[in-house]
């Protein structure tokens, strides 16, 4: 199932957010690939930095990034909350939140590159 198939029933603003997020991951994390896992319904980056889950009924995208919330520079328009183990989660519903999401992705890639001891 391709991304365009999944975006069929999604609101156009949300589709714009999703496409922009996927593009930004490829630019911010060099050498990454987004792989779709049908069982969890998530798009996961190959170095495990970020994962996305599209929630069309709520009109949002759940983004999970590597790193604890207190390690990130706080973005008030897109608050992070703890997820599992060494990951944080936020919910994007508007194109205005894309710049904050890009900052989180960039910081998560830096955390992953430095290794677990620096987290």
C-alpha cells in the first residue's frame, strides 16, 4: 500500500502536512528511508529516528521521535510528551506545526547519531 493510497480519504490539509513531513525527514536525516509497517500502521525511518502514524478520523498525524521530551528545545505550538522507552510523541494537525516538527526531527537525528550515552 503506497502513501497515495493511504491519503485517499484524508483531508487535503492533513495530506499536505504528511507529504511535507515525509519530504523533510529525507532532507534532515541523510540516507534515511521511510518504511511502512502494515501491522502497526506506521511509517518508520530506517535509522530509527522518527515514526509517523496517520490518524484520519481525528485529522492528525502522530509523530514519534527518538529522545526524551526534556532533552528537546520546547516548541510551544507542538508539545512533546513521553512515549515508550527513549521516545517522545506529538500530534500534528496543521501546516503551521511543520517547522516545530522539523526541529524535533533534526534534534532526534543528532541524538541518534551521538548514541545512547548522550541521551
